[in-house]
């Protein structure tokens, strides 16, 4: 076999692997992540990270179903947060509910819509969020980028604010009850597990 044929076979195999890795998983029925996210005071001091001054605001942990994954490379925030995860817990981790809702992500926002809502709108808003992920290291970044829609993840870290030397400022929401601009969580991720 010549090198061109070997390269073609390797490229096809890699493409098939990437396609499989990006496909949603089919989770079991029922609520997969019943608990609401947890947060509390932190004793962690501010620190420098990737050209930003990062200040932890609260310790944070969440177990949730992945509703969407969006990578960013070219916006200003990408050097700090290269991945956003749309996450759902409670009713928004239930396939029976989610089959009636269309979910998308764009421009650092998460969008949902449904013709007939299976639960009240406020339950959807309080049980899901778009979260900006700041990976603590390259291993966590690789894990974040390999997460698939439908998986259940556990994430531990801090809700933070970040400042750049030129005055750019990005601050996490500190409640799950808000919506719209400024409602996303900005999470410094110290640990990520796919359950």
C-alpha cells in the first residue's frame, strides 16, 4: 500500500471517530440529575490565569445532563473559556421533557423553544443554564471538549469573575433564577467527571 492510500484510510477512520464522538448519547428514561447545583462561600484567593485576574466568588458543584456543547476559538473570551456547556437538572434532565424542546447555542447564549411545553416555562428556566467553562488545565480542557450531548457530568470548581489588564470584565451569575444577558455561570473547572 502506498502512502496516499494509507493516508486516505487514516483520514476516513479519523473522520468516523470524530463523527461518533460528536454524536449525542441516548440516556435512560427519567430524571438523571435530580439535585440543584450547589454553591457556597469560598476561601480561595484571587489568582492570575491566562492573562486574566480570576477571583473566585463561590465554591460550586453541579451534576447535570449535557444539553449542548459549543466550542469557541475566535471571540475575546476563548483564551479563558474555550467551551460552553448548556446543562439541565431536575425536569431538564428528563428525556420525556426534553423530547418536546429544541435546544441550540450561539454567541455564548443557550436557546430553547417548544410548541407545547411539558413543564412550566419557569421550571425550564430554573432547571437549565448555559455555563462558560474555564478549564484549570489541558487535561480538563480535553475532557470538556469530548463531552457529548445526553451525558451526565459532575463539575466542581468556583463561580468566578475575571479581569484583563486592559479593563475587560466578565462575572458569573450567582443564582439559577435569572435569565438573559448576564445570567450565565462562569466556572473555573477543577474537576470534571462523566458519570
